[in-house]
C-alpha cells in the first residue's frame, strides 16, 4: 500500500523568506500524481500545486514550486517570498491509478511578521 | 457558483442518534469521495464513488453508509453515533482518467460533527 510521510509537523518562516516543506512517499507504481493542498484556519482545502509523475519538469505556480525527485520518491514544496496569508496546514497527497488519494499527516506552517 | 457543497456545516448530536450529511457537486465530475479529518488533522479516505458505483471502501464501521443517487450527489448516513465519530467530514469530487485537470480533488467546506 502507498504511504505519504511528512516529517515536519510544524515549521516557521519569517515573512518574505523562503521555506521548504518535505514530503516522501512509498509506492511500486510508475504512473501517479502528487499534490500539495493547503488548509487555512477557514478549514477549506485548497489545491496549491500538482505534479504528474511522468513529467520530469518540476511544477511551479507563482511563488510555489516543487522539487520532484522520482527515484528518491521525494516531493518537496518551496514557498518563496512567504506572506502572512500562507499560514496554514499543508498536506502532501498521492493519487494512485485506482483514483485513491492518500494524504500525509500535514505540516503546520507559521509565518512570522 | 460551481462548487462542492455540503450540508450541514455543523452538526451536534447525542450518542446513539442517526444523522446524515449531504453532498452535491455541479462541476460535472464523475468521482466523489468522503474523507474524515480527526482532531489531529489527519485526513483519511472513507469512500469513493465513480458514476454512482462504489469503488473505494476503506475499513470503516458499517454504521457508515454512503449513498449516491446520481453522480452529482454523495450522501453519508451514520447510524448509532459514537463519541469517536466526532470529526470534520469532507466531501470531494474529481474527474477520473488522464485528461488535463483530471485527478485534482475539489473539496467541500467540510461538516463538523460533534457527538456528545
């Protein structure tokens, strides 16, 4: 069975600085999708970024980018120029070929003004 | 508004009661899910339906029964509620398959269930 591990339960970063959230996963599949979701205090789950495993190029969305290392089964999220509104729980997620999406336990990100 | 909508957003009830949470999506997605988020924020998949057919059924007590009358609706009925059922329940939907934009979950706002 696939698993997703986020080893940092909490992190803090100074406003305007850069922070990287770690995620590793375990799978025997070669074709899958990876995601980062954000959950602010409002509770709403919001997609941050998405990566297809067959693509070697790392996905980027404005200030958010990933470092996808398929052989190492690593999928870290980099947030540049951190803003107060980035404070949230961040979840790494894996989608397998059966459309089952498994989430990591989350990393709570604090932004320090 | 195109969205995944869940009702009710908050539900407080006594142990032993039966309750339902409704979910509707108007995004034209073919797959719908129920997730449970516990007090430690851990999100665990419970069920998934594709075009009204149950495709994922995790180890969930049989007190939980999903029902999908059509591919736009997935309701969750819970019998004989227990204290441990207190959680936030999220409905989500997506397209299956490999099309661009597929495989991304769109979530509802969540339904916080408190069992006293």
